[in-house]
């Protein structure tokens, strides 16, 4: 009996020893600064940083700590150094306000850098004028959630990315609001990761940028007013669901750029007021299903070398050009879409037009051959030739046809 | 000249056709503004209509007026009035009344919908200016044709041909030329060719002000640079004024020595 009690006591002591300590940091707390608090802490401890201004240069976190800011304490890099560098597993950074990292042409400084670590959590932080916002290198199985990152990038050479991931796996980037960087979210060699419910706007270059990253998915994001919405390059098996690509407008802008992409699904996205909705180059076996293209310059522009793409069940509404493609032949399918320009009839009233629709206009074909002719856009002559080509097609690629154009806008089952 | 101008101007603004013309623009603009809240879209729709209709109506109206008032002109010529002033006064009277109808027809609806405070004011003013200049240009061309040709049929035919040429045929030739010489740099050619046609020039002046200019790509950027510079603005307005000046000068010359 006594033995049993003793045994329980030992267990209890062991457990108590395990209970994580709490360290408070503020002007009147035991710890006045963050660095000493980290030095005094042990793995598993929680640091509470109360509101105030902390200027301590580069702060290294090399043990599994939970750092929680109360009332958004300002951690200022004074435009001189990187602010927080994490090299341990199981580190959480919550509710901090990190400021002023400053441009460097020699090193990629970041507001928060996670280096060779797993199971991290970067949550509800504010990052203002950090050169790179959250920089993940060789990081795995972590989350970047609910952060607000703002910067005023002037040009591409002197600016960084808001979320930058390099050689990572199984990341979740969720509910962040990023603006004014070079790229909003940048993935290079990042596999099996999810990007969702983020808003990325006013970036100099891309809202979201994939390079050499496979098996990822991004969904329910909004990309607005970026140099270009999303660029997906040299990647395989990317799912793109229910994103909004809005007003990525400018001479060389587009909503979504696909370059050397294979086996992707582009489903239920909305492309609105982009110079080019989707620009596709050398991409194969992609399903474009149930997307909405509204008021774009070009809805889809397909350059050479694209095969076995399937464009179906999409709504094309009031685009200057619905489709442009180089070359005469096509190995892609465009059946079963709604085109607001379609003027055919439906005698048997099954909702499917009885005459095929040709989405490539004559003028779009001419512009493709001689880009300078674009200056005749919206002239009467161009309207006339487009009309006559529509009546009796001669020049536009004969194979590019929607054999089952829908008579009415397709009802798209958005999930939110 | 002042008297003649006043006479034809007031004669015309009381005429039924001027009122119909005015009513057409009022209805059209009101309808467009009510249907689409986006003013820049309204400007684009109006642009397409204006670039086609303003030249057509200005030239047809002027040529008809010119032929119909031939007897009146002959009567005036018998009076002690400098003959050049008769024709110039008539031209100004017709062109101004057309311009006034256009100005009121487009202007009133936009004012009612509160264009003055909005960011689209610049687009609207460009549209207004372009329409006014086109009225004067095509009216002058039509007067010149009517003055040169006594044969009404020939006069009408030529006027329609001139309109058709600038509105449609010119762009066709332009397009073919560009496709033909596509291996050469075409930006300056395109710039020059659009400067020469008042309708194309008007279209570019409006398009470049709107968002849609981004679609024009590289050539558009060249255009934007040109029309953005003070030199480009001077040159394009100069070109449009030249299209008024040269025909008016011809009217002035011919009316001085022509025998009736």
C-alpha cells in the first residue's frame, strides 16, 4: 500500500517536473527583454511577451518554445537585421508584431525564418515592412495561419516575398492577408502543401508563385491587383479550386499563368477583369471545369505545345476575346461551355445549342499573327470582319469548336 | 459672315431634324447610363456609336443642307455681300448647330448622372471633344464636296464614299498593310496611319484613356507614350484641326472664284 502511494508520488513529481514553465517579458516583468528570457527557458516553456517595444537585433529560438504576444508587442529590427530565426522543432509564434527588417542585397533577411524545423506554428502575427515576411527553409509539417503582412515594395530587385518557402513539405498556409511584396506566397520545391483562404493583393509580381512544386493545392484564395495573379511553373498535380482572380490588369498581366504544368485541376475559380484570364504554355492534361471568366481581355490564351486539356462547363461572359491560340490545329477539347457571344439556337430545347460555337474570333487570329493590328481594336471594320467570319469561317482554326455550347449560364456549385 | 452664320444657325436649331438628332443622343446616353452604372463602359459603348454616327450624320446633313439652300445662296449672291462669307457662314451655322445638338445630347445626361465630381471626367471630356471635332471635320468635307459638284447625285455619292472610306475602308487597308508587312517593325507605321485618319485618331485618343488600353500590348505602350507626351497631344489635336482647316480653306478659295 505504502509502496503504491510512493509510486504515485514519484509519478506525480515526474509529471510536475514536466509541467511547462511560464515566462513573462515586459518592462515590469522578471524578464525585461526577450533574449534573456529565451536563454533562461527550457524546451516546452511558454513566453508571454507583453505589449511594448523590443529592439534586440536578431532573436534566435533554438528550443521548442511557445511565444505568445499579448497586445501585439512590437519587435523592431530597426532596418538592420533579421528579426526572429527559429531552428528548433515545435516552436509557436503567436500574436507578435514584427517590424522593419530592411532591404538587404546580400542576404534574404526575414521577419520570421524557420530553418530546418518541423511542427512549427506562425499564427496571428503582424509583419510590417519586413523584407521577406515568413521565410521557410527545409521546414516541414508546419502552419502559417492568420498573419497580416504589409510592405511597400518599390521594385522587384529590392523587395522580398511575404511567405517564402523553399524545400518544404506538408505546409499549411491559411487565412493570411499579404500585400505590397514582390510575391505574395512563393513556393519553390515545396510538396504536398495547402494554401487556402488567403488574400494576396498589390504585389509587384505574383500573388502566388509555384516553382518545381508538386502535389499542392490552393483553394478559396483571392488574388487582386497583382502584377500577375498566380504563376504556376514546372509543377505537377496542382489543384486550384474556388479562387478569385480579380483585376490583375496591365500590359503584361494575367490572372493565372501556367507554364510546363501537367495533370492539374482548375475548378470553380472566378476570373474577373484580368488582361489575360489564364495564360497557358506547354501544359498538358489539365481540366478546366466550372470556372467563370468575366470581363477579361482574353479569357484563355493558349500558346503552343498544349495537349489533352479539357475545357468544359465554364462560363465565358463578356470577354473581349474568349480564346486565343497559336497554331491551327488543336489537341484540346472545348465542349459544353456557356459563351455569352454564342448566337445559335436550340430547337429541341435541351439547353444545348444545335450549332457549334467557334470561340476564336477572326480578329483574335489576326492579332496573334500580327500583334500590332491590335490598334484596330473596336473599330467598325474589325466588327464587320468578325461578323462575317462568324457567318462563314475561313481563317479561324476549324477544329477549335464547342460542339455542345450551353444556351444558359451554367449554375456553378460553389462550396462557400 | 456673322449675319449669315446667325441666320443659318437659328434656322437650323429650330428645325425638326436638329431636334430629332438631339433627342436621339439624349435617349441613347440616358439609356446607356441607366443600364450600366460603370461610366467607363458607357464611354466605350458611346464611342463605338459616335465614331460611326457623328461623321455620317454630320456629312449627310451638311450635304443636304448645302444642296437645299442653293437657291437661297444664289439670291444672297445677288446682294452686296462678300461671297466668301456666305459659304463660310453657312458652314459654321450647320456645323455649330450639329455640334450643339451633340454637346447637349451627350452632356446633359452625364451631368445629370454627376460626371463633374467623378474620376471619369477626363474620359468624358475626351469623348465630348472628339465628337465636336468630328462634327466640324465631316461637315466641312461635305460642304466642300457640295460646293465642287453641282450634280446632287454625284455629291451625295461622294459624301457617302468619303464617310465609308474613313469609317471602314481605311481600317481595312490599314489592317492588310500591317499583315502584309508584319516582318517589319510596324509601331511607327501604325502611329502614322492612325494620325492620318480622323476617326482612327479619335478612337485611339479615347481608348488610350480607358483601362482597355492594356489590351493593346506593346504597340499600345508605344501609342501611350506618344499620346501621353505634350508633343503627341499637340500633334494629334493639330491633325484633327488640320482636317477642319484644309477643307475650310478650300471652301474659302473655291467660293471666291466659283461661277453660279
